[in-house]
């Protein structure tokens, strides 16, 4: 069974120093997002990426989707502190998001596919949610040899090329696939 981020790590997940290794604006700058879209942050955790997405989507809506209800409580707290009314929290099962087919303009998987027991199934679920010409963004950790300094275990990290091929097998066109930070890569694709 994959390791989910524990509730005990909420403060670490929201800590300002995380931006030193992954600034959410770097991801947002690379996706074809518009301020009036509906976007889901799947595997949102406590809302570290949801909040910047929702700020950008000032005329749209951001769905924070997570399997842990207690993480979604933190998203609501963060949204309230930021004065955001365009965030909706959704409790999901690991590979089943309770949203309609083709209901979203964008789907974000940030540091979550490495936690999924079946990452390709979760990707397929994200594809189901996207409208025609919708976009998908994946941020994951580069594989490493040995024990990593931080981030997920080496055994759960996903190879960038393999993940890109899985996305393209679902009918997506890759817009970019590149290094995002020294430890993470990004894949952006359009349906």
C-alpha cells in the first residue's frame, strides 16, 4: 500500500520553506490556465497549491480533492484565512473523484501520483474529468539512487518518460515536459 502524507505532516506541508524547493507560481506559469476556469487539485493535501490556484482563478473555481477529510479541513481553514470563496473541497476515493465527466478545464496532480497504488488509473480518472481541449499538469519527484534527502522513497518515484508516455497513451498531447526544480519535473499536456 502506498504511503499517504500523514496528518502529522500538515505543518511541514504548509511550511513557507517548501516554496524554496517548489514555488507554485512556477507551475501556474507553465499551464494554459485562464482565470475563469474550473480546475481540480487532485491530492490537494492541506491546500498548499490549492490556495495559489484559487487566487489565479478569481472568476473560476478550484476544487481541492483529497482522500483524507482532515486534510480538506485544513484547505477550508487556509481558504478562509485568504478570503477565498471559490474553493470547493471534495472527499474522494483514491482512484475515483465524484465529479462529472468532462466537467473541468484543468487537472493538477502535484506530488501525488507517487503515493497512488495505481498511478495510471488515477491519471485515467483525471482524463475523464477534463473537457475536450482541457489541460493536465503533473509535478513529480525525479528518481534517485539510494535514500533521498527529502521527498518520497526512491522506490515510489516515477520516471518522467514513463509518465509522459502514459499521458500520451490516454490521448493527450504533451505541451512541455521538463525540470521544474532541482528535485522535481513537470509534464503539461492537453486533451
